[in-house]
């Protein structure tokens, strides 16, 4: 963890830097939505000021967490920006999370404010009030809810709260309900430094250079959609075409009005399935960026032949924001499929073996990183934080990879037992703990297998207790009622025994070889 004790230039608040990048003409369009709404830069400035004033009026303790589980909307983004602006800490939660998951996050983070959809108010408010939350507001994707009602009376004049680079801006939880679930604490300095680096590295074009327009089609509760996409556009004063949900046909339809698109590999796979995707329709686009999960070389190649564009693949994580990227500027090198490019400027990235020794170029080992983007540690878990850092301050990513002689980084696997499905993380240990609680289950193993659409999906292998009879479809149905839908294994097999090594450890590689036919 690298501390930055020097305040950023001016006000260290990330919002101040984003606000400073708004175009001079505040009446220009900042956001155009897929349901025909237009927001000017002035609208964003006023709306964030009003919501920041509302938050400030609640008299919350310094460092209060604002936990948010709402459908994607421009107002939800305004809530994020207003939280920064008022100097509080944003805690976004995937809309797929169900009550056990939400109970864990709220219990662990102890937010002062929780914002949820009206349809979930009953159960979310019960959990929140039990955990000591003072305020529960609602916010819906049709611009209704008590949060907006309360904001309507607030002043639109607000002085951005002064923050230091190390002050927390957001907490992102890395998994679900088990002991492995950790809140990654990101500071204003972490997020701003990363956004500034990407602005240059990806060649964001200023208005004078013709400007950029981003198609925003990702969810806004994870690093990719919330930070990389939104900060990228705002820090460049660029307009966003805002899609409430990823819709491949709509993305293609918007390409002639846009220049930048960001997606997880599943989005590219789905776009490629559309016959309307052609060189012609993609001609106006400047840059397509992929990340959050491995991009298959076939997708990289197909994208090039179908659109004429070379996808730019980059690598990041909740704890570090963006770490490595293929170059935008071709004088710095080609965008090489199958690799995640070079460490970003300011990021030190190295590969070490299990003994903590550097490996030779091209050799495989654990990827470790250091830089101004690396988080402040896990929320209230100093021991876990210490375990994940080396003595010389490098963060152990849990990804396994190599660096070639030219400096390109390739991710070849993960030392953490993690499935990445459609860009969402699924921790097998969490799913196994839920399965093991079901009646008649003796034990289970969850593995990731290749999947044409999601890249990887979970499969559960379950052993029954002596005398018990298990129905795989019942197991899936029980999991669906308790867990976020994307975490539920797509298939379940009931078998007699799990393969184990001489130490008694389940051999997931053997299971993957047996069931991994996709
Ligand atoms: C949906 N489903 C999934 C899934 N998404 N299953 C596995 N993995 C997923 N990712 C399932 C649902 O359970 C449901 O099944 C069915 O698909 C339809 O659900 P849906 O909600 O209608 O799906 P859809 O809208 O099509 O969503 C697919 C998607 C979405 C690819 C658009 O998953 C998505 O937006 N992914 C992006 C995730 C992302 O932003 N990651 C960034 C993390 S940041 P059933 O059986 O219930 O009907 C990060 C750091 C970094 O990693 O480097 O960026
Ligand atoms: P998260 O915890 O959701 O932030 O997920 C971060 C993880 O996603 C990383 O540790 C990697 O395992 C994975 N990841 C992100 N980008 C890529 C990429 N371009 N290729 C392969 N894996 C990636």
C-alpha cells in the first residue's frame, strides 16, 4: 500500500478534478439517455450540488459510508458524484444481491445512509435499521424515490468538500458472504491518479481535437462502469450516451454518433453475433476497450475482421483500478491479442515465484503491483490487508502471469479460486458454503468451465449424505432463492465422491477436466 501524504493540487477531492474538466459551455449536452433524456453539464453540476447539500444536511459523521443498491440511472451516477462532492464514502452494491448478501455488506460496512429501489425498501430497510443505519432512501430508474423528493428542496450552491489524496472515496466489496469477503478501500488519490493516467494513455480527445463520445453500457456498481468509464468521460468533458442496460442492437445503432466503447468480453461476443455489426457502422468509432475478464483471441481477431478495429485489452481489479493496458498510440507498440499490454505509467508490475523471487522474462509467476492506484487496504481487516502485501509494498493480485522480453503482460491464470462469469466474480467457496447448508448435502465443489457467452460459468458437483437423495434441479432452485443470479451454477451433478490428492484436498483440476466441456 503506497501512502500519498501530499495533498493533490488544489482541492484533493476527486469530484473537484472532474468538475474542473467540465466544458466552459455548461449548456452543452453531457449525457443523452436511451429513453430520450438530455442532461447538460449545468444539470450535472446543480444536481450533484443539491444532493451533496442534502447529504451534508444529515449531519453524518466524517467518513460515513453511503451504501447504494439501485438500478442504473443518471440519478444513481449523480448520487455517486454527490457523495464524493460532500466528502463521504460511496459503497455500490450489485443489484443482483439478495438479502443474505446485503445483510453481510451492510453489517460489515455500517453505512450511515442506505439507498435502495422502492420495490426493495421493505427488506433492505429492515436490514439497514437493524445494523444501525440512520437513513434509508429510495431511488428508482424513472427519476422517482424519496432521495430525489428530499433533494428537490436543497440549494444548488455547494462548495466541494476538501479532501486529502488518502481520504476514502469508495469501498468496493470483492465477493459475497463468506470470510473471504473484503471491502477494498479506494481513496480520492487512487481514483484520480488512475483516471489521469488513462486520459493520456488512451488518447482521450479534447473538444478542440474533435471530442470524444462514450457509449456507457456497463453496470455502475463495479470498477469498470463506475470508475473507468464515468471518470474517463467526465475528466475529458466528453458526452456519454447512457444505456440503462446493455443492448447489442442499440450499441451498434449508436456507434455512428460515438467514438469510445468499453465492455467486458461477453459484450463483444454478443455484439459480434449481430449481423448489423460492420466496418461501416463502426467507422466513426475511435476506440473499443475490453477488460474485467480474459478476452479470447478468437474474439480479438473476429472483432478486427468485422469492424476494422483492433480491440484494446486492459487489466485491472477492484483493489487497484487499472494496472496494465495495451497501447493506444501505435508508436508505443501494437495492441497484442492475448496480452493485457504494458504496466500503466506509474504502475510497477512484477512477476514473482512462490518463494518471493523474481522470475525471468517469459516465466510464469504471481503478478504483484505497486503504484498510486493501489488501494488503502481492506475495510476493518488489517491482518488480511497485511497478508496481501509484500514487505516492500507490492500488492499480490492473485493473478498468475508473465512478462515477455518486450514488456507485454499476459495473464495465464489465477492462484485465487475464482470464477469470472460475464465479467462478474464468483467465489466457489461462497457457493459451496451455501450448497453445504442444504438438507442432505455432505459436501460440494464448485468449478468454472468454459462458456461461449459468459467466458466461464460455475458448475456444482455435490455429494449426498448417506441415505439422502438429492435432486440437482432442487439444489439450483434453492441457490437461486438465496444468491445473486449470476453466482448460481448453471449445472449441478450429484456424484458419489470427489477426487482428492494425498493431502485430502479436492482436485478441482480433475473435476474441470471431467466436466469442463462447456
Ligand atoms: C446474467 N446472467 C449471468 C450473468 N449475467 N450468468 C452468469 N454470469 C453473468 N455475468 C444470467 C442471469 O443469472 C439470468 O439467468 C440470465 O443470465 C439473464 O439475466 P440478465 O440479467 O437478463 O442478463 P443480461 O442482462 O444479459 O446480463 C449479461 C451481462 C451482464 C453480460 C450484460 O452480466 C453484465 O453487465 N456484465 C458486466 C459485468 C461488469 O461490469 N464487470 C466489471 C467488473 S469490474 P437466470 O437463470 O436467472 O434466468 C472488474 C475490474 C476490471 O472486474 O478490470 O474492470
Ligand atoms: P474484480 O475483483 O471484480 O475487480 O476482478 C478483478 C479480476 O478480474 C482480476 O484480478 C483478474 O483476475 C480479472 N481481470 C481483469 N481484467 C482482465 C483481463 N483483461 N484479462 C484477464 N483477467 C482480467
